[in-house]
């Protein structure tokens, strides 16, 4: 099957197909089982006392949709040929449903990241930990609109569904799956931005890493970066950028390395696998860091302000590194990185 283009979707998706035999339905089932487990695992281990956000609601919706796809694949794989509500389902529907999901996931990267970025930019300085009910309903509505728009953009073009169905009928041993160009471009942009930021802050970053020491903070041994920049206040944003990089890479460095490897190898990951909850939380932390950097002068140093990211603590990015009340830790057992 050739790559499908949607003229009415403003060029939102162009795909590189990855052919896989339809007989690997069992493998597809295991892949989706692993993905669903990873999705719900990330939702379970994340910090619970964080402010609700658009990305948080979207991650939950993605996990539920992946679970729905998993159940659909399981029932079709188990019963093989059955009718439900007047519709006949066979094994080729496993490929058909996965293709539709892949196409839909592939066009949602830009709108989801844009909506999440705008959400953080407008709310990052708010100190209310629990938004008003109207804000929660707005997030639910926005998530529903994005999903409905995505499926509508894919299924409203008759040629898309017809070509998928005809190709699967006449090529029963091939299941073309698609890798989203949107995801590839986002990965390239993130690696480029992080690399540029590291290059621009390399001197201060190295100096901070060399100044790390173990201190006692709140009766706990922690790692404290005692480096104090000699730059004046006009360079506050560049100093903050260094700290944001340390916090971000301290948690997500393996993901950044993985993105570099994938881009270097030119690997094509099917879109139904590429959009997952860990990846979204990785993007989420990056967007929060950008929002903090853009609105650094509006951030209030309150406890409620730091409950934004479920995986990265940004608190000490805005706190002075030199603390006269700190004392050397006697027993550096559990190490907490403060950056």
C-alpha cells in the first residue's frame, strides 16, 4: 500500500510504511499488551499531588484508547471470525484497526504539544493546586475535541478507509503500518534545541557539575551545586537555562540518548507504538521547562508552584545554590539531586 495523503488535513500527515505480515497478530497483541502495561505503570508511579493539566488528561485518554485497542485485538484474535451488532469481524480487522489508530496517532503530535504548551504558558504562574471545576471540564472537552478531530480527519476521506480495506483484502499477508513524520520532526527539534542549549551553557554547566558537594538539607543528605555565577542580573535567563537543563537531563537523559540513537539509525517506529504515555511525559517535562524559562519573572516561589511536573522537581531551579545553613552530611545514604 502506498503512503496515504490527506489534502484536507493541511499536510498534517505523511507516512513511511512499514510492512509486516498479518500472521504476526500474536506479536502485535503482545506489543500492545506491553505498551498498555507501560502506560498504566507510568500513570501509577507518577506523583499524585500535582496540578491537573491538559497533558495529564490526554495521557489518561491515550492509555484508555490503547487498552480498548488491546481488547479489540484480543477478542478478534481469540474468536477469529464472529459477528457483533450486525458487523462481521475477521483477523484482517486487527490490521485495519491498528492502521487507523496509527494514522490517527500520527497526526495528533502537533496539536497535542501545541495545546499542552499553551496550557503551561498560561497557567505556569498560577499557585492554585486544584483548578476550578470549569478548568477541568475545559481539559476534558479539549481532549475529546482533539481525538474526535483526529479520527474525523482520517475517516472523513472515503479513499483512506476504502484503500485500507481493499489492500488488506487483496494482500492478506501484508499489514502496512506507518511512522509519523510529525513525531520525527519533533524528535529532531528537541535534540537540536537541547544540543544548542548545552553548547551555549557548557562553561557554566561544567562549573556547576564540578562544584557539586554533599550537604544536609531538611535532615536529609543531598547533592548541592555550590557554584555561584559571576554574571550580573541581566543574564538571569541563561543561568536559569543551565539549571533547567540539569533538572531535565537528570531525569530524562536516557530518553534523550534514545532519541539520538533512533535518529542516527533512521529507525522507523510505527505510529501506534510511537505515541505512548512515557513519551508524552518526556515531552511534558520539556514543555514545562520551556514555560518556566519564558515566564521566569512571573513564577512565585510557593510550594503549590512546584507541583506541576509528575516526574521532575523544578523547585531548586529558582532557589539560590549557596545556603549558609547547610552542613556536611555525615552519612550520604539516599542521594537527592537538587538542581
